[in-house]
């Protein structure tokens, strides 16, 4: 398994403490908002600005080490699971996000009827519904 330093170098990025800390937070898992990432990074470093975290997340996303999710009506979220063309399901009640593996298992999972001349390498699908907790709340109301 590669270390954070190796991953950054292998993807053409300079190794910095903020980049390593953000990468560490992302690899712990989840679909995290920037404020949550910044809070966790501040627990590891003396100080880091929210703007610095945004900058690091942008660099990691462009390098293919992080994935940005933007569910409708929600702030952007980030995850470290990249390169496998998985999808997401979002709870309409509480906003919880879960991963959904590729429907077919081959990139891209879905093919559009018309590709408009694009060379398509990924499909991004967001499923919406109610998580089990929100279903229970609804049913008890």
C-alpha cells in the first residue's frame, strides 16, 4: 500500500502537511463536507485555513486522488474512493450518502443513447430515497 507521500508524488503533487492531513482524513472514509474535513485536519495540524483545505481538495480532485460529489440542494462533499465508477444514493430526509457499486461493473456502467462525439469513460448516477432511519421516523409519525 502506498503512503500519502508516495501517492502525492506519484500524481505529480508536492508533499505538504496540509495535503497529507486532508488525504489522511479522506482515506478514513465517508462523504465529507469541507467544514468537517477542515475540523478534522485542524485536529492534526496546528492551524490550517478553510481556504487552504479547499485548495488542497481541488488539487487532490484534479490529480484523481479525491472525488467531489454535489448532490442537489447539498453542499459539496468529498471522498477518497476514486477510479471505480461507483455511484451514490442520497437520503431525501437526512442527507446521508451511501456508495452504490457500478451497475454493470465495467467503465462506464451506463452508455447514453447519443454520445455527441464524446469519448465517454465514466457515468455518474445519483439515486434518491429515504434511508432506514428516516423511513422509521416517517412510519412512526
